[in-house]
C-alpha cells in the first residue's frame, strides 16, 4: 500500500478494497459536498474493514498525493450480525502486514 501511495497514488483505489464503515446513518450534504455519517455507539459503529488502509493513509498523508479511497458505509446492521459482517469482510482477502 505504501509503495502504491508513494509511486502511483492515482492507482491506489484500483489496488485497494477501501474502507467499510458501520454507521447509524449516512447523508450527503449537497450544499457543502460532504458525506455526513453518524456513529453514535462505539460498540456498534466504526471501521468494519480497512483499518490497515486508514493507518497507512494517516501515516503517508503528510506526503500529499492524488490518491482516492473507496468508502462503503453500511447502516442499519443488527448488533447480533456485526461480528459476522466484520469477520466476513476481513477474511475475504489475505492481508499483507509488511510495511
């Protein structure tokens, strides 16, 4: 991930699954051109997949670049399904933890 961000940031979204959030709600503010998510319960809402992506982005953000990241926001997930959702998302592709 780091090498793509540093050498080919415009291709990052093609080589990364992005980030999946579990949220209470998600709305698009057309006037401000912002996506607003509500995550009021930390036991139910947050990053379901893409923690490594967020970590790498935060560590390399100071370098600038033209990277795009795909975000998927899931709303309305039942509390008893969260473990299955996050487990399925996080085991669908092998994660390489090398820097």
